[in-house]
């Protein structure tokens, strides 16, 4: 059974039916904005993205461009478990795994590509990550580029810690922490 | 014949059958780690506990013989609690390695935890016992003792199936761990079965290691062409690349699969894979190569000959026979291959390394042709000047060809197969890329099914034969592989 909602539209009065007066009223709004902006151009809310960008607050609760977190020794926290690639509904993540010969973490991503042109910014990869290795908190909104290749992120362009971020604390990866501790890095 | 009741259903089983087998007969699944149908019963994992009426305690289904009038319950609260507790114990020291463990996705610990436990760990992560992590224990396997649940399937496999006994449980009680016996390496011909057997990620394959995740793999049922045994296998592939081969257990031939057979897929994506023709040592495009080969065949005229191959499917051999009979119109063709058949090591590996000797003989019966001795004699006597064959079959006539200087034209999938002195080589799609029928040493007809797509331009052998015939002026009218089989009672 489809529920039907009845909308009681107010019948138009004579002035509205004449139409011209309503047009003039609309144009008045436009003209007001035009002159206000002409006199005070700095008050315009429009941002000339991507040439001009607004600074998003650090506490902004939004999903922005991805980054891969880094351990103290500069290696990616990511262990190439493919959880994000599996969870991604847009099939935009592509990982190739490789093996560390000495590091007891054993596995790391030889390549980690995100095609931002395909990404739907849903944040499933962040949800799925068991190592807290991927985050969407760079406060950069992707999209304003001139070539498609500029939207292809790779391991090198994704690896980055935020200023002041502790690199080991909170790491879910026990083996990584042990390895770093053994090497005297905290 | 004892008759017993399991979860309210009555079943009659053979004498000596265990409760687990009886339940299986009824379709009741009992979780297990250490039980394997082809290995002796160990009863060490305690996962298969069931409730038997009038028995004071729960019993292990895998080691309790079914008796007449038994009333077994597998879904009571007591059984559920037992499973949950067993899992909790097994998981106490199990590391949180799933992100880096190749078993993830096909791991019994993961599966049973989701199905029977879902309990939070009461054990602090820092208190977990530590054991040796990854360690190569042979050419094909990696051992991670920390992940092991000591089900001893691997120990029993080495003791009972390969009878090499490389592995054993070292020390006692909660100190125990699986290790190689002193001075041994896990290098038997069947070692990769242990990676399949291992219900957790303790033994994993070195070859498959970190290649992809188990849940991405698509599965194609096909057959192994490593020898005349013709084991049933499953090719696991992802994004048009085969990543591993596992056995498809069946009553006729195999429960296991040998390491050699498991590595046969490597040739498909090897760097020396042929996609173009080779004339002498120079690679040239396929069409000019075909033209060149056709003109050499036409030049030799009635001195051209065709040699079938026990490495090719029945259809492709039939296409070669059509090439000889209908296009070259020559009597000089041979499908006569004899090789000693039989299991060499008492497990799986056959004395005959070719997968289709019986199939080639079937063509001999249907189409006639020369015996291999007569064929070789004619090459030696100079009656045959051009031989068209498959690369590995060229080994049968290697010496006479060299002595007589006859031109050898071979079909090959990889550069490494090309015999020395071959005049021309034409590529064809391997049997991971194209279907084909093979007859194993027992006379069983088995079908290879394509798991991946061939590289662009690489065609099945029958299609290459068809093209070759067109270039030399006759149409064989082969539109599919089965067209070649016309007139063969098969």
C-alpha cells in the first residue's frame, strides 16, 4: 500500500496570477545581491574552488582525502590485508602485497593505489581497516584537478602523518610495535 | 550394521563407523579440526564433542564408534557450551594475525568462531604465549608455530601418507609445538598438501604467500596435466591469473595432489610464454609465421608429416590428424605412443609424464597411421622432410631429426619447450586457457576447463591447425574443437 500525502496548495490570488509582479519581485532579490556584492565584494560567500580553498577546521566532521599512516621508522602502518579493497564499494583501491625479509610484521603494501576519480568518499575503507592505517582526515577535498592522473594516489603520495601525531601509539599492530621496540625506536 | 539416532533422525551405518561419519551420512555437520577422512583419528582438538544418552560425559564424535541404539544429540546446550569453551581455549594463545595471515577467509578458527562462539577474549593480549613466527620449513611451506592449534594433521599426513615422518610434536603438554625432526626438511613430493590440511594458518604455501586474498579467488574445476594420473583439481584464479591449484578429492584418483602438479600453472603466466611465432630464433608475427610454415609444408609436399602428442588433448590430436589426412593428404602421420603406466611412488605420481598417452592411442585406433619406429625410420631414410608436431613430443624423434636434417615445426606454449634445432614454432593456448579432453592411465575421460583467458592472438591448437591448413590451400572447416572429432568413435 503506497501512502499518499495530500498537499493543499494555496490557490493563487489575482496579483500572483498576473505573473509580472512576481517576476519583478524575484528580480529584486537578484538585483539586491548584485549591488550588495558590487559594493562589498569581500562579503561574497562564493569560493573560487579549486584556485581558492577555504581552511576547514581540524574538528571538521567530514571525510576528506585519504592518507596512510606511518610508523616511527617511516614504514606504512598498512599490512596489506586487503580489507579496505574488499570493503570498497567503488573498487577504487588496489593493493599489491609484499613480504618484509626481517620485520616481524611480515607483510607490507608494495603498492597502494587509490583512484580518487572513482572514490565515493564513503569511508568504508577507514571502517574496515584493522590496523588503523588509513584515515580520511587530511582536510583536502579532492576533485579540482586538470588531469585524471592527478587523481591517482599511490603509496608515496598517500603516506603521511598529521603534524604532532604519535606514530606508534594506538597502533593495533602488536608485531610492529615489538619490532620497533626491539630496534630501540619508540 | 548398527542403527542409531542422531538429533532425532535414525541412520544405519557400517560396522566400525564413527559418530562423526554417521552424522555426515545424515547431513549433520559436526565441527572438527583434527579429524580428516583420510588420516587416522587423533581426537586431540575436542571440537567434535557430542552428547550421547546414558554417557556421563560428552564424547568426541570422531573417535567414538557408532553402536546399536545410541541416541546422539549435537545441538544441546551442553554441546554448544563445550564447543564454545574448546574454542576459547584454542584461541587463548592464538595471535591476532588475521590481517597478515594467508589462511584468513578459509580458516576454520575464523569460521567456527563466527558459527559457535562469538565470545570476547578473557585473556589479555600481552599475556599470550609467544612462539616462533614464520620460518621456511622446506621448498614449499612456511611454518608459524604461534598460529598452530596442535591438531597434528600435518604430523599424521607425513607419517601415514608420504611415510616420510618429517614432522613431530616436540615437548609436552602446554609446551608442545610442531617442528621438524632433527636433520629433516619438509621436502617430500606432497608437502603442499599440508598447507591445505592445516585448518589454521600455521602451515601456509610459500608459493601462494601474499599473492592475493582467499576470498577474491574464483574456482574452476579442471584436471591436472602433470602426468598420466590425471588428478581432478581446482584452479583458483583472480583477475585472469591462476594463483594456486588445489585437489578436488574423488574416489577414483586423488585425495591429494603432488607439488609438481600444483606448480604446473606457473607456465601459463611465465615470462617465456609465446604469443607470436618463432622462425629459427627470431620472433615474428603470427600471420607471417603461419605463411612461412605453410610454404615450407607445401614445398615438402608429400614428404611432410604430422606427429601427434601425448601432451595434447584428444581434440587437438584429432585436429592434427585432420591436418595430415585432409590438408596434407599424406600417410605420414603417427599417433603411436607407448609409455609405462602406473603409479610410481604408490601415492599419485605416474611413471608416464605425459597426460594423454591413452588419448593419443585412441586416435591411432580411429585414424591409423604409422608406428613410431616406422615414422622415425622414414625420417631417417629422408622420406619425411618436414615434421609438424608438439614441442614435447618432438623429443621422441629428436635424434633422427638431427641426423637426417628434417625440418621440425612445433607447436609450443612456452619458449623453454622449444626443442633445439626447431625450424619454426607456433604458439597455442595452454589447457588453463582452453578446454580439452584427456584420458588418464585408468582410461577415465576427463575434461580440462579454461580458468583464464589466453593472451590476445593466442589461439587453441585446433584453431592454429585450421589456419595452417587454410594457408596451405585446404579448409578443414574446424569451427570448434569438437569438429575435429568427426568420424571418431569417442
